[in-house]
């Protein structure tokens, strides 16, 4: 087993370099793999889920992948960024909702985006919304907020002083960074979203998007497994539904929308049916 810690993703930055690193690490593991057929399984969580699918479909790797799984991942990065900045999911939602039943979901709603995801979006767009000499300082503040947000899940008492530190740090920034950092600290999705929305939408045809979006890349020949929390508001579950719909006839896909999962964590109680569906999903993966 190999866990790939890509430098950019560790810093909440979604870049083509991360896809390249995932591909290179997988190719290295293929060479070192003790399996008789020389194939490996790949699993990516959150944004790395979509990037793993892209990497698994690349020419030098695609014949060496037994399966690839995306856990809480995206199908199209530009569409996911549009959701994070507006709360809207683009695409044929009527058809997607019909398809969602196949993935085990009784309902698929679109929820208001989480402030965490919007902070990640601002971090990735910082060089497009503030002057060049402010990018580093604003990014430092966002990094601190995201660290505190992670601590709030794993160690809440440690998160409190970091959140407070970021509020103090906000006052040291020049405008417009000071205001943007205040929106981050205040979790003001309604104020920050409209600022970032046109900037994010302008990137939908960026040349890098095919290396960041499974729906714009050549699909893997290996089976693709898609797992998503039905009420996810960081990357909406509709991303998995739309990706599964896109891949129909192009790849072997099995998906599950689960009420047991929020974003990329299994941390809810649910019915025995939900537990059975999730267990069956993992059993199907283990066949490979």
C-alpha cells in the first residue's frame, strides 16, 4: 500500500502537478507491485478522487489499474467551483435525479455550500482577486483558517486559538485581502461567493481543466467506483451522479450515494439498509 502526499493537495491547492504526481506514484507502484497481473488499485478522497480517475485513464497507466475509486470526488472541477461560489449545480439535474436512484439514493438535494470549500476556492484563486504582492499574505491567512477547520474535526479545543489567531491576523492585511479574510473568518459565504463566482466561471475553458476533471479526460479501462455522501456540501453528491451519467457506455461504473457519509468521512448513524449498501459497495471493490 502506498499513500501519496502530493505537496499541492497538502496545501489545499488543486493543480495539474497533483495529477502528474498521482500518475507517477502509481506507475512506480506498478513496478514494485507483487501482484501476479502487475495491476494496482487506486483510491482518491475528496478532490484527489477526481484526479485519481484522470490519472488512471492516462496511456502509460491505464492497462495497469485493477480499479479506481473516488470517495467524495468531483466530475468536473469548473462545475464544482461554480457550486462552491453560487450554491448552484450546473448540468441536466432532472436526468441526474432520475439516475440517482440507481446509486442507492432516495433523494439528492443541492445544499448551500460549506464555508470550508469556499475558503479552498479563494486560496486557489487568490492570485486572480488580489494584487500580486498580497497573494502570499492572504494565502497564509486562509491556510491558518483551513488548519483550524481541520482541527475543529479532530481536536476541537486546539482549533479555538487558531481561529482567534486568524482573526487577529486579518487586521494586519491591506485591502482587499483584509476584507476577503474577514469573509473567510466570518464564514460569510453569501458575501465571498459572489466575488469569486465570475472568476471561477472564467476558468471553465482553461487548458488545465482536462487534467483536473474526469469528465474532460479519457476514462480508465478499469472499473470505476464512485462513493459519495448524499448530503455533501463541500463537493455536492450531484457531482458523482453527473459523472456516473457521463461515463455511461464509456466505462464500467458502480456508484453509491450514502447517508452514512458527510463529505469524505463515515461519521453518521443510519438505517441498516444504508449500512448494507455501503458494505456491499466495499465488497464489490474487494473483488478486484
